[in-house]
């Protein structure tokens, strides 16, 4: 019994080692693969490969096939470590296209700046000189065609903070926040199933249930992967 246990541990360790090697190999050529096949094809292929390998490991009785299948999961692992962060960078690089909510918030901020810029730039009672040379207090009626003062970036941020909390939140959110969300989601996707799968294996008295659950989650991942926006054409399709 102990001989089989140690043999299983050695083969499992070998599978994890080969998975790391495959992941390193694909990580080094990821840029070439994306240029050759496109981001969508590489991403969807990696997501579809994982449940396929899980199904093979569920039904195969060969140690070699199971080890090779475990090693090939290094490809999805490398893709999930690279492409989601690449897409997040693309979204923020062209935020006017991929983040329409941010665009609307910027428009709201511009309107607030025009509305409050004059009041924020001058204190009550301060003299204002217009283009035609007319001088008056802050509350003097403005001359038609006069140019209102434009507030500084610091004042714009103050207006955003005071005037519209949603606009301020949108402006303060950057790429680091989204990358942190990706990191947290990736880590939770490993921790939460690990907490649940142990009880499932004990209940069923079989590790096949573990792989069957992994297959089910992989199929769900395929569905959501088809909803990912990879380029501008996807944005136009989902915005209709």
C-alpha cells in the first residue's frame, strides 16, 4: 500500500514538474503565438484544452496518459498568467473605446468644469476683467462674448471630488485596480475549490469526482470566455 502511495506521489510530482516546464515554454513563445493566431484563438484554445485534459484524466487508466495530460495543462496556466493582463492593459490604453462608462464620466467631468470653473477660479468680490476691458465684481453681469476663466487641473479634481462622487471614483480607478482584481480572482479560483474539493473526495471516496468537477468548471469557463472582448469589433457587437 505504501509503495503505491509513494509511487503516486512521485508521478503526481512529475506531472506538476512537466506542467511547469510546458508553462515556461509557452510563456516564452506567447508573443509569437498571439501574432500568428490572434489573441482570441490562443485564449479560447487554452480554455478549451483544460476540460479536455480533465476528461481524459477522468477516464484514462494509464499513468503515462494521465501524466501527459497533466503536463499539457501548463498551456492554459501560462495563457491565464499573460493574456488577461494584456487585455486589461489594452482596455486602459484605449479606454474611450473599451470603457464607455469612463467616457461618460469624463464628459460629466468636462461639463462640471465648465459649470463651476468660473466660480472656483475667483473669490467673492474679486474683480474680473473681460476681453473688452470692462471691469466688474464676480457677480457683475458678464459681457457677451467674454471668455470665462478655465480652472486648473487641481480645481477640476476638486470639483469632481465635491460635485460628483461617481465621477471621482471613475477617475481615480486605474489599471492597477483592475490588475489587482485579476490577481485576486485568480488566487481565489485556486483556494475556494481546494477547500470544497477535499470534502467532495471524502464524500465520494474517489478522486474521479475531483476531476469531474474540474471538467464542469472548465466547460463553464468556455462559455464565459466567448463573452470576452478581444478587439473593437467585439465591442461593436456587444454594444448593439
